[in-house]
């Protein structure tokens, strides 16, 4: 590029620097940072909404017997808690991070499809208003669990079509976000930023985006069949008309298993960014990380029926799904060992993001091990639908996905706001969260193995102590998150100025650390120098 | 890449992704008949839909299988449904007839359909029915009881260690369904 054209573009660009003013800025924005912020704030709000529902559940389970809510409302809470946490908190938060970070990491000015980006965010608030409104309808919200299994879910009143349409809207929103990410990464990379130079966060998101495009439509199709079964006389899942409710389970989990990886793969990317920075070493085994992520993505499509071992599968099916599921432990193990090797002999420091990253590695691995236990179909007959399952997926989703989101927030918050967050409060948040999350979920392994079923508001008295512990942990965990919200608020309002590199030596770990903190409204209006890219680890 | 080229490349990639999404949506629906075919082929999910003609099989007097009958009425359907016996000792290869009785306890005509299920699932392909009320819709006049015979045989090639089987029928109310279709 000659100097003359260079200056031309610059002069031409000057009029649209900086955001518009007022509320309409957020409604009409096509800027990747604004949309990222909107996604992240939505994720945080929904995290508190879903969390409040979790506390209703834990309050009811504090002691045996029925105390505060009736069983039907309890079931609505478990259903909505899950739907909101999965689709309202974790997925939008990851989409927010993708919007903020991907253009900065690959040296692009913005996302490839900015107007579609605006639309994919603004569908969300409407979807969640619709979903929450079902609580006030005749017969209440859907109460059949987040899996929405028929025939039980077909007993839902007026809430069913609203729940189904919410799923449709959320599906459209995620598919658009996923397409945007794929197009951005494939077509907008700066010269010199080859695929095997991409930061792992970008790689994991690309694979996640492919999973989203492949499975969200299947879920949309399955819930459409629920809708037509209930209102239009079809019999997809109705035995009387020649259908089979088990078909729904297959369709759901064909979506559902890739979905749980959609919730965890971006976390792997985040952890793979943070651990090298605070170990002051390049990531160990970059290429193997990319291949491991891709294999996890591929394997996720062929293991779905391990969620349905008790449904009456032929023996060959049970064996196949057992072995295929165990296979996943191999690429996941590669990742965990790569993280450990990255820390090995590193000059480590333990700022809040690193604390969360290390806690992620330890606690996610524990969730992984219980997953391995369940992959064995004869053993799973004992675990199925008990609190052991609840403990397992909360270990991979809370100290897994949610801890990765905490880590990412602390890691990039100084970059976003230009201010360092309060390290003391961050550490306090970390310790309260980590201790309470274990008090909350660890005892659930024990009651689960002893046979306490999930999704039941009452339980036998021998489970009382562990459930009381679990509830105490849940409440401490819940209220600790107010510290998190306050730390974010404080960093937005002010604080010690952050340098562009923020963390010592971070410049070698990603292009985002070469932009000032906070970064300009449009990230890389001129592609970053190729020498910058070749110097990255 | 200049702006125009980039725009074109973006549009191409977007359409490819949209096509994948649409195909996956279609796949969800395409799986339904495929799933049926697989279940029929393996004889799982209790699918015995058609009568098999009576044939002379070698009766294996040395073996005895205990066959249990379970009757279930789905939802709120006003039907009293029972089998004449709860349990029968049978020899593989021999034909038996068991009567089922269902009484409409309401003042309205009922149309129902019984769906069979056999467990353990892998035995279902060995239970062959020459006659069954489950092959067609059943109509019940108000407050009338009907006798519905099932004639069946257990194929003597069934695994030697089979000691117990359960045949269950669930009656579904399809009044609403037939009305929707007629309308």
C-alpha cells in the first residue's frame, strides 16, 4: 500500500469515528464492541435471573418436605433456570466475547456482517421477555425440564407455543452470530494471519460456530414437531398415531450433545489464552490444541445416545455409545496436559484471571472424570436422572464454562474499559466463588450416588445434611456474584489506567494487546504490520 | 482483497452456511421415517405392526417361558381394560389365544388404539401375532364391554435362556384425532 492511498483512506474515515450519542446508539449500533458489550451485559443480567431461580430451587431443597413452593412451580424453576443459564447467560456471554475479541485478535476493523450482528443481538431481549412471560400464563411455564421431553411437555398449557417460539428465535440469533463469526474469520484476517496463527480463542469459536449451524436447526425442527403434535394433529412423538416419544430424545440429544460442547469449547479457547500469558511462555502444543478441539467437535455428533442409556437400546447400541463417548476423553486429555505443560517451569503469577484459569483446569477435569464414569452404560443405569448427573454437569458448566467467563472478564476488562479492575475484590470474588461452588455441588455427588433423583422438590431424610450444605454453598455462591458485578461497574467508572499491554509480556500473546486500552471504536482500520503477527507466539 | 471482492466472498460464504442450516433443519424431519425403519428392522421399541400367517412350528415342550400381560390406559380415557389372565406359561412354537376385555365406562362412543410393547426389547421380533386388536382402531359403544382376542406364538428359535417376557398394551384415546382428520 502506497503512502498516498494510505492517507486517503484515513482522511475519508475521519467522519465516522466514535459512537453516536444516547440510547439509540445501542439500538442501531453495528459496531462489534458495542454489540459485544450488549451481549455481555445481557449475559450478566440473565446470569442473575437464572441464578435467582436456582436459589428458589436450593431454598426448597434446604430441608426435606415442601416449604416454599409447590412442586409444579419447582419444576418450572428447574426448567427455566436451565434454559436461561444455557441460552441466556453462557451463550450470549461467549457471543459477546467473540464480538469484542475476534476482530481485535485477527487484525480486522469490525465483524464481516455488522448489520446482521445487530439483528442477532436484538432478537435476544424479545426472546427472553417471551420466555419469562410464560411464568404468568395459565398452567405456568414449561415444567418438563430443559430437554422438553414429550409426552410430559405436551401437557404444558399456553406456555408451550411461547417456549417453542423462544427456541426458534434463539436458534436464529445463534445461527446468525455463528455465520458472522465464520465469515469474519475466513475472510477478514489481516495479511499474514494464517489459520494456524489464529489465537486458540478464535479457533475454538470457529469450531463452535460450525456446531451451532449444524445443530440449532435440528433442535428447532424437534420443537416444531412438538408444536404440530400438540396443535395440528401430527404424531411424530405420539404412540397412538404410530409415533415414538423416544424419537424426540434422539433428536434432542443429537442437538444437545454438540450443544454442551458449544458451551465449553470457547472456554477452552479462553483458558488457552490466559495460561500462557501468566506463565510467560508460549502455549504448549498449539497445533495439537487445534486438532484436539476439532476432534472434540466431530466426536460430539456421534455420541448423543449416551444421554439415553436407560431408554431400551439394543446391546450393540449401548456398547457403541459407551466406547465412542470414552474416546472423547483422549482429545480432552490432550488439552488438559497441554495446559499443565504450559505452566510447567513458567514464571507464573497469580492474578485473578490466572486463579480462575487454574481453578477451571482442576474443577473442569473433575467434571470430566465423572463424565467418564457415566459413559460406561452399565454404571450409568445407577447414575441416570440422579443428583450425580446434576453434580457432573454443574462441575463442567459452573467451574467450567462460567469460571472461564469470569477469567475472560478479568483478563480483558482492563483492555475494554482502559482501567485496571480492583485486584483485591477480584481475589475475594475468586475465593468466595471457588469455595462456595464446591460446597454447593460436591455433596450432590454423594446424594446422587445414594439415589436421590433430580427434578424432585422433596427427598428422603437421609439426604438432609448434604442438601443443607449444598444450599448454603449455593446462597454464598449466588451473593458472591454481586462482588463480580460491582468490580465490573467500578472498572467501567474509573480506576488505575491500564497500559495497552495490560499484562506483562502480553503483547507476544495476541494482537489485541497492541491496541490501546480502551481500543479505538474501530479496531484495526489499517491492517496490523506483518512483523507484529510473525512475532506472536 | 478490495471491498467489492470481499463483499462477494462474504455473500458466498453466508449462503453456503445458510444452506447447511436449512439442510440440517430438513434432516431433523427426514430422521423420523428413517428412525421408524431402523426400529422396525431391529424390532426395537416394541414395534409389531402386522399379522403373520399361522404356520406349523416345532413345539418345544422342554422349554417354558413365563409371559406376563400388562394393560394400561393412557391419560384420562374412560376405559376399563384388562387381560383374562395376568400370566401364562407357554411353550415356544405353540399357538395360544388370550382374551382382552375393554369396557367403555362413559356415555360417549370411544375410538381407541392399543399400542403393544414387548420387553425385553430384543425378544419382540420372536413374538408373532396371528390376530390382534392392536392392528386396527377399536370402537367402543357407551357402557359396552368388548372381548378382543390375541392369537400368538413365540418363535422356537428364541434364545434358550429366555425365561420371562412381558407383553403390554396401552390404549390411546384417538377420538380427537379421528375428528380432526374427518373435519
